[in-house]
C-alpha cells in the first residue's frame, strides 16, 4: 500500500486488471481514516468515468452541486472530468472500491 495523499488515507494497489483492460481501466481501493479528505482542499477530476462502491463505512462525495453521503453497500458514479472530493466524517475507517474507465 502507498499513501494516496494527506494523512490517514491509503490506496491499495493490489487489484489487477486483465491485459485487455490495462491502460484503459484502473481498479483499486482507497481506505479513509476518520477525518480524512481527498484532495485535502478544493476538488479533483479524472480523465475517465468512475464507478465507486463503499465496502465499509460511509463516504461523503462532494461536487460543485453539493454533497451526498454514500453508505456501505451503495454505489456512486462520477462522470469523466467531474470535479469532486471524498471525505470521511465518521468515527470509523471507510473503504471505497473504484473502477476508473478512461
């Protein structure tokens, strides 16, 4: 595991994609400790569409249009280039699985 950004956030790079998808698809897990936010300030965007699944806890997704809480067992979709952030406002660790399709 390596640090994604800031304190208390890790990105698990152990997931693999098939040879046919390499370069066009990124699959991974982000572990958010209580109080963590990515990015630490402002917004970020990706060069592809992102499907996110909260496998543990809850994650707040913020966009220019507002915030939504995604709970364990729920999905969230971000369009290519959509400005956003993710935050854990809760007392326990949260885990987010994502598929980024470029």
